[in-house]
C-alpha cells in the first residue's frame, strides 16, 4: 500500500476481492440497513473519496474509510481494512450531513471537469 496510514486508487487497483466477516454482515444489515453488495458497489463507482482512520488503526492492522455511492445512488461511508489483498468491510452506513456535503462537492467538481469547466 501507499503508506501505513493512507489508501488510494493505486492501492484499490491491487485489490483482488472482498473478505466478509459474518458478524460484520449482520451488524451492518441490522444496525445500518446496508447489505454487503451495496458496500462492494461503492468501490467501483465514482467519485470515491478516501479517508484516513488512525483512531481505529492498530500496530498490526491499518483501517481506512471511503465515501462513495452504490449503483442506485445511495451514499455510504465505509470503514475497512485490507487483508491478503482483500477488502474487509468493518462498518458501512449512510453518510451523515457533514460527509454528504464533502461528497456532493466532489461530485460537482467531477461534473465540471467532465464538461470542461475548471475552477
């Protein structure tokens, strides 16, 4: 990976799949109403905003986050680790207001770039 506390699109390109823990599947489904398929979809859609998660990282396991959207446009905030080139989702929930503001700003920026507008 790019560094101990960062994860980016270059790292994502090296990922070979997902590794699901049954307890996390149940937790995300029951507590947040998020299905594994939805979490996986986020990693294949744009924009995808990468987050650091030093608070939950330990010496032997780094945690990261992303803001992204599902194929149906549901905006999710996801926290995960990487084990053996596989993403292991720890938690996934609908973005809160602050995260949505950041994400929508990035969406707008990307739309402008596609139209050839630069800020």
